[in-house]
C-alpha cells in the first residue's frame, strides 16, 4: 500500500482568532485522522524512533494499536514508559527526537509519522473516555522524597510509585507542575491537562506537598532524618539570566520567568486578576528559544499592539521549535534577527522627579550583527557590525536568554557539588556527590526540554530502585 508523503496537518485556531485568546492553539487529531496517520508507520524492526525518545516509549507498538482503533491499549503502551503522555504530546520537540529518526524521513525523504500528534490524541482520548483510576501498586516498604513537582520530579515519582515505593513530592509553589504550569502558556499546554496528569500520579499513591521550599522549610538532611531513604532533586532552573546592559533596572523590564509566571500561574491574563503585569503597548522579547516564543505570544494575547523578537543570530540558528516559530509568525510577531540589545532606555523628566512615568521603559537600543566563524556549540558566532546602532520604541522588555539552577539547595546541603553554572554534578545514574541523593533535569543541565528532564527522572528512578533493592 502506498504511504502518504505528508503527515496529516494539525487542526488549529485561525491566527487572527487565537492571537486574542488563551485557548489552546492546536485542536488535536480526530479519531479518523489519527488512524490514517498511524497507517503511515512502517513498524520498522530496528525501531529507530524509540532510540530517539529520551523515555524510550514503544512507539511502533502504540502506533500499531492506534491503527487498529485500540486507543486505550495504545495509552497503556505509552504509560509503561511515560507518566506525562498528554504533556509530551504537546510540548516535546519530536521533530529533533523520535520523528527525526523515522525511516520515512531518513530514508524515503518523506514527512515523518506524526508521533507527537498521535501521542497527544491517545492521551486525550483516554482522559475523555476512561474514568477508572489506575490500580495502586503493592507497597515495597521503601520511602523516597522528591524535590520539585516539575517534569523531572513527577516522572521520577511516577516510576518509583509504580514499583511500590512510598513517594512524597515537595513543591515550592502552590501548584504542582513546575515549568509546565508557571512557564508554558495555556494556549500551548492547558493547565487542566497538567492537573489531570498529576491526579493520575496521586492515584498511584504519590503524595504531593505544595508550599514547601527544600533548603528553607526543610533541608535535604532533614528529609533523611524523618525517614526517607533516598532523595531526588528535580528543582529546575528558576534563576533568570540577564544581559547586564544599561537600563535593565527600568520599570517594565521582566525576566521571562517572572512575566510568564505572572500570566500563567498567577492568572494575570484574566480581566479580574489582581496580579500586576504590563499589558498593551509595544513589547520587545530578547531571545530565540521556546521561552521567548511563549513570552512574545503571551504579550500579544495580553493586548500588545506590537511585539518584537530580538535575536542575535539568523532564523537557521533559532533554537525554538519550528512549529512555535511558525505560529508566532502567523500571529504577526515581528522577528528582528541578527540584532542584539546594547541598552534599555528609560523615561526621565529632570523637571519633575515625581513624574509617574519616570523610570519606565521607552525604548531598546540595538546593534546589527553578522555571522562569523562557528563557536564551541557549532553555531556561527555573531559579530557586531560597527555603526549599525538603531532604537526600537517599546514599553516593555522581556529577557528570555536562559535560566540557571537556584543556589538555595546547594547552599543548604553540605557536600553537594555543583559546576560553575550552578548545575548539580551527577554521574550516569543521576547520583550526586552525596550518598543516596540523586538529581536530574534543569537542576543539573540548566534550562532544557521537558522530555530530557523526564528522561533524567526515569534514569534516577531506575538507579534508586536498584540501590534500595541492594539495601534490602
């Protein structure tokens, strides 16, 4: 049977409609489309797509079940490996992972199978049609603490709970989910989806304690003193980076973390919200990753008249997912590529120091760049074009140039080694320099992808279970 060359497109809201609401942009496959897309899979014996998945989902098997219309069986296949299928189906960079290894793509030069879109369909079908809670595993008598209820911590907790461990997750914020709830906007990942995944983990026996800051409310050492046999640190990378250019202290300058947290977790996008946030006007977002796309598209939905993405390299080097870039372009985001900020301009009325406008952003000064020789990352290094300075008139600036791990846990955990970037140093099993203390995700690597954090959580869970088994 001939295979369609192109994957089925994802139905979406029209750009002119979605740019003004926070509803999910992608609408999901229908059952009919899902079955047709699953039929494109060749069910390869060497299973290259599985090798491209950080959590090793049995992709050919779950797609085979979709092809046969056995959607719940497909869900069960996925959840043998993934605790967050509805999340991964929405935010994983499948195009650089499982789909990049698809035989259709590599050998036949066709579109790869829409693996992520099928995973999302399966998870959504299950959540809409199956109400029975998962069966609780038989307890194995071991007790493990997990620090952070983000993708790495939730994945580790889920795998440990499935093996029978008593697991408590400690989350600093008032809602579980980590970056899934404070960072990724509603229009890309609805919070109800995250809440549903967390409830599934709770049904397995995972205890989630919110508003607990490890390093302040409790220390890692105190966790051991109250009976935990191992600790997994998945506290993420919540410390924002700045450029250290003049004017960054102006009013109206945000880190992307703060801007997105105010909008997503603190619901500043609601008309009746008491959470303050800059709305309307002209907004510049500095950076080119997924977080920058999220911030720019959020600013647009908050009522911005004009939104710029300022990125110092070209479109070819832009690290954001291609789909997110395309959506941003469709929505009218203005990409100022090969540009780099040198100064943020603030309003100053020397005649009236009490002028309410004093200190607020009025513009951002930039310089144009050209691409030189490749740097250590393999990307061509941007070089300043002398005399190319220009200014954009803006009211808000959002810095989306990365984040680092918060130093709180390191500063309160004696003997925990970190690298020069503040990332916790671990071995191949996720074990830190402290006995029975493991770590993974952004707390180790700095800001990375949801699925890579999940992979680290799985690796650590496997190592913890092996250590507990040997302990007896």
